C-alpha cells in the first residue's frame, strides 16, 4: 500500500497517484478511530472541501466512512474556507473537523486536514495518534450515523464580521482589490464588502480546478494579476487568500508585494498600539525578527515555535496568546480561534488602514523606519532526497563555519538549520540569517533568508543554493 505521510497540517498527495479514493478512505478510517477513542463521538464531525478536482467527491467519501463508524457528520453543501470548518467545529461543539484541500499546492495535489475540537489545527499529539491509527489500518464500523448537508458559511461570516470593525472600514470609504485565486474563499470577502457597502473589485472568483497560470499561493509571482489590478483600479491595497483561504497575501497601493512577515508586523503593531489586547506573541522559526522588536517595545513575551500552525495552536491552548503567525501567511488570534484565517486577516488589514488612515505601503514603510529595514526571501529547491538530506547534514556539521562571504556567528536547529551570519546590518537593520529546512513530504529543500537589504537577501539566497547543490 502507498505510504501516507502527515506533514505540518495533515496529508497531501498527487491526485490519482497518492491521493486516491482508497487512500482517502484509509485516512478517514484513522480519523474515525481516533474520534471514537479520544473524543465524544456523538458530537459528530464537520466536513468541508475546497475547489480542487474531486474535492467534493472525496469529502463525501470521508463522510461515508466516518458515518459508517457510527459518528454523525455535518457535510458542507458548497466549497468552503478551511477556517469556516474550524469555526463551526467550535461553535457546534463537534468532536473534530475534516477539510479536503491541499491548500496552496499546485492544481494536481489534494489532501486531508484534520481540525481538533477546539477549532484549530490538531496538536502534534493528536496528529501522532491519528498516524498510529493509520499505521494500524483502522476502519471502524458501527451503527450507521446520519450525514447532514449544511451551509457552514453564514455563522462564520457573522463571526469574523463582528471581530473586525466593519463600520469603520465602510466609513473610511477605501477601495480594495480582492483575489480568491480560484480557491474556496470565492465570494466570501467580496460578499462581506458588498453587504456593508465597502468598495472593491474582485478577481479570480470563479471555480477552476486547474488554477490557470498560478499556484493558489498568495506570493510572487502568483499575485501578479492582483498587483496589476491594484494599480489599474487605483485601490488602497490588494488582499489575496490561498486555495482554502486560511492564508493571507497582500499588495500595496503602488502594486508592490507585501509579504506575510510585513502583514504580521502591521497587524501586531496595530493590536498593541490601538487595541491593547493582552497576551503573548508567537512566531514560527522561519519568520521575521521584526516581530521580536515590536513585542519588545510593548513589553510582550515572544515565543518561537516549530514550523506549522499546529505548534502555534498548541501554545494557544496553554497560554494567553494575542497573535501567532507563520511564514506562509497563516495568522491567528487567541481570543478568536487557534486557527489561521486569510479572510479574517484581510478584514483586519483593511481595519488597520481605515483606523490609521494610511495605505498598506505607508504602514510598512513606517515599521521599516521605526524597527529597522527587514527584507525577506525564499527559494524552494526541487532536489533529490539524497541531496536534500546531505545539505542538512552539512549545515549541522560543526566544521561548517562560513556561507559564501560571511562567517557563521551561531547556529540554531529548532526546525531545520539556521545560520546567523556576520553580514552587514546597515544600522539597525535585520540580523541576517538563513534557514535550511527539508520538506518531510516532498523532494524539496526550502531556503529562507532575512537581511537588511533586498540585494543582501539575494546574495545570501545564491550562496545558500550553492551550498545545497555543492557548486
């Protein structure tokens, strides 16, 4: 049988190769067995799906397997954002949730995410338990339970509309560009704006499982059409969500891309300055050091965690967390849900712009002036597992003391291997670093870099790729 590996947020595979209906049944059986053993199964499971090829059919198969185990199912009646599934899990008091999606992956991938009863990414302990059930080939049977088709969107839309100050956004009379990237966020943010009289122009809202010309990931180069739209339509900003709408990407008023790190920093600074909500700050190992500087200014404790929102969710279970964020654009709030949410964060970015009366590019520039210039880059190196694993071994070797022109000041290996480099900071700019991290589910090694100038970021990325390929 095909080996099924769980990554940071569930299982993903190539459609018709790994992601087959038989494998979906295996994963569903493992989830059903976990729920029966560890949760109040009569509370049922909520199931949703995105716009990918056969997602709706796979969701129905998961529903049938779980219902056959005697667990009631509420199955979405339409494409739905992942955070809407998570929200309904918590609101309904369900035992858990399943989302059929592979998030930002290319069109030929699909997958299964599991959401815990608290309405967020399952903790590492829960994922380990489900993996154990999968390895055991669990496929429980019971008295068949009911599968009820439901609309998961209205309650979710109402909740996020109350969390953000929609009236303030409307009164500011700003105009936004919205990009659903053909994903399951289609019509949700635009529907909220339409209902409240907020000006917008929407692109890529139609269902097209081929995601023509892009991966549904709100980063360069996939946001090029959004960049063009913002400039052409004279928008205050562009707001993009990924394939299952749990991640945010943004474009400034001049068409420049605003990466997830800057989005997090804009939101963090606004929360601390204007909202003054209590709680610590969490960021993943591969995210910007600017968050540390903002948290320090306001006297907030900052936690650094492994990569994957499940680690942030885990911290939210035991601590009062104001905001937690990851490099891929996943940002969540302890006082709402221990879950990332692209649509909520789009609303909150609009909220910041309305409150501070500044477009997104100006807000980012303000942060760069106050907390020092921080620039970021990432390269996904599609290489063999042998080269991938060899690079990680060499990175961790104590004899490796230099990368390109720069000495390695220290190393950290929380999740991958990070080098802090003796490279220029140009005043109070970012502490330069590079992180090498091998994907556990794909033949990819990711190289992440932060430094005080874009040119330095590129130089370090080049040196990082040469190191990996041993050129």
